[in-house]
């Protein structure tokens, strides 16, 4: 083999390897998201959004309608830019050019071809939206993750039609209201979301509606969607996390197993979280809620041990222990999200290092809850304390009446909410009047914000 032929062959191999690397980078992920930069969204993405509803797929995966979230110039490219097609195309070009190049012995021409190919790949890499190169909802635990930002997260209510089916319209309407109020993220399948009343298919439906609403409202990929995935066995918990990730959730909120009580010492609970975190395609948050876990109250030591796993990225402390919150916030890994689970100590949590809160009361007064965090960040502690006192009074009503009271109040003040799923029932009119009175002060404030 001559020197020049070896150079051409070597260059072909180099270009083939480069093509494979670059094509792997631009291969579209399972979900096609809008860009993280909100300034780009109106000009590039809004003309391509579609709200056309299609039948649910049988395989549990999103429809190709999600591709409408990609600017139209990329719709053709996404069908072509695959590792196989890139390599095949390049080999065809190089095979066609190889003979004349060898005959001409033009090293400059060969270098020019190499340069053009590199420029071509660089342009594709530069112009392809970064959010198409990775998906926060799919892949291994080591894949890129959507980081949880500071602020108020809302464990949204579940809505049902008079026929006791999931009310997707009310779900969408409520999430839009929350997003417009400036919340940091949405949580589904929590205690307020009647997770114990939902079938696996209903869980998937609600996640998809929430995900699609977040994208269609222009929030793109910077608003986390957390799904409750707690179960009593490690296997079922893992399956719930996998299903949530496929449906579009970015994180999983996981209660500790509690049915067998003392048969599960802390070391087995830690191992449970580690095993789930190893297998889950989405990051986990520990959910410490003794009221929903047969009284099991994870200590700060246990939570900090669980937090060492790289795929465990936060904790929700509905236990209400601000001392525990302070200890975890002080000693947790960098980037670990620490939040309270009730609106009655948003300010107290902020004072000791919390990143935010996941509060059921925010279904009713999201702006008031968000405003507390804003005032604290501004250093306006006097006004923040005054607002926190009003929110705490309302939260006591929410705590006493549970999600049934919050849902009834939402119907009273906002005109939608519906019935809880049985065996739970809506309060009587007399009880509703008492519930509404408990929320009245904060709801009057909410409309002014």
C-alpha cells in the first residue's frame, strides 16, 4: 500500500470514528424538550407547539406528537441523524472520493475534505438544541439530571370526573394555575394527590398530563416534575420509579417501607433506598412522613446515610422537625435539596438552610407561599414573619382536614376540585363553611399578590 493510500484510509477511519461520536451526541432522546433558555422559547418553539390529543399508546411510551416540540427544521434531521445513517453516509462519500483522490495524489484536496467534514459536524453540534442531546427523565442514574431549584413545590391534588375517572382537564387547569403563580416545581402522587387511590395506568396518565402541561406552557425542562413512588417492597418501588421515568417524571419521591415496622431496622431501610437508587432511571428524594409510614420517623443520621448515594438528591421533611432539617442542611452533600413538608414552617426552614418546601396548602395559596421565600431572600424578615403567621393559621386548617378539606376549599374558592375518591367523601355544607372560614384570611391575601 502506498503512502498516500494509507493516509486516505487512515483519514477515512478517523472520519468514521468522528462521525460515530458526533452522531451519538446528536441522536434524539426519547423526549424532545424545549430549550432551557426561556428567551429562546417564544421565537424558536412556540410556533411548533401542538395541543392535539391522541389516543394513549399501548406500550406506555409517549406518542410521536412530542416531536412537535422540536422546531420544524429538526424534524427531518431527527429522522436522519442516527449513528448508522451518519456512518453509512460518510462511508459512501469517502468510497466515492477515494479513487479520484488516490489518482490525483492531492494531499491538499484530502485535507480540505477532512476540514469540511469537521466543520459540518461542528455546525450540527452547535445548532442542535442542547436539550435534545440529553433527557432528564431517561437513562441511567449517572445520566444528566435536572437539578432541583430553590422554592415552593406543590403536591398537586388528584381530580376525578363524576364518573370517577381521572379528570385530565382539571389536572391541566390546576397545573397551569400553579405554574403562573411562580412555583419551582410540581409533585404528583403525594398524600394530597390520593396516591393510594390510583391504579398504575392512572398514575401514568396524570404524569403525562402534568408533563405535557409544563411543556406546553413554555416552562420547558427547567420545572421539575416529581412523582410519588413509595411502596412496601423494594421491587415495586423500583418499578414505580421506572414507570414514572418513562411517563415523564424527572424525580421520584419515596416513602420508607413501614408495614412490617420493627422487622425493618434502619440499616435495611438504608439498603432499600440504595437498591432503588441503583436501579431507578430518575433521581430520588427521601420522603420522611411518619403519619403516612406507620409512625416511622427517619433520623437525621439515617437520612444523611441515604444521602450519600449519588442518585438520592433530596429530602422532604413532613415530620416538621426543624432541628432535623438544620442538621441535614448543614451536613448533606453539595447540591442535596432539603425542604420542609408543610407551609407552617417555610420561614423557619429558610432560616436554617432549607432549599424550599413541598406544601399541600400551596394548592390553594401558591403566591402567598412563594412570597414568603421571596421576602426571606430579600432580608425582609418582618414582613416575612407576618405573612408566615397568616399562612401557618391556614395550614392548621389544612392539617386538620387533610386533602379532603383542601380539595373542598379549592372548589369553594376557585370553582373546581370535585369529589375525593371513595372511601373518602366531601365534607358536609356545615363543615365546608368552617373549612372556608379557616382559609378565608389567606385567600383574601392571595388575590392581592
